[in-house]
C-alpha cells in the first residue's frame, strides 16, 4: 500500500499542471483600448520668438512644436546637419548668434538653446 500513495501524489501534480495550462490557453487576453493622446497645454501656448529666433522662424507667436518644425525645416533646407555625425547641427549666419557663437551644436542641445529664445 505504501507504493500507491506516491503514485497518487504524482498523478495529482500532473493533473494540476494540465489544469493550469488549460486555463492559460482557454482565456485569451483582451486587447487594450487605444486612447488618443491629448497634447500638453503648456506646449500648445503660442510664444513670441526673440529677434534672433525670428530670423529663422518668423516673428509671429508660435507654439513649441511649430517652432521645432520650422527650425528643422530650415536646417534641412540649408543642409546644416553634419554629414559625418548626423546628431550635430552646423551653424550658418542666422543660427550662429542663437547658438551662442558655437559653430556646431548637438541636436539635443538645440532644444535648450531654442527654449531660451522663446518668451
């Protein structure tokens, strides 16, 4: 009779594993609903660009995303992105004063420099 007890325990373990697998495959997960993102109100406020920035994007008030789009359009139009390291922006006569006299800045620094010119 001692040999029957371990066999029953093993059978119960196998039955539990099978039941556990069945519950995993039987209930498909529901797809998460996609919710449209709302733009942050702080980014959508129209800000007046400084005289240095106005030379590139114009002098009417613009939101931060609009300013970024116009600056990148200017950079691409004039071929100011560095050909070797594409993360760097080369300054021309209009961008040089805005970059604080630096001839080349990183695209990550560009946001910081533009923020100083909006107000």
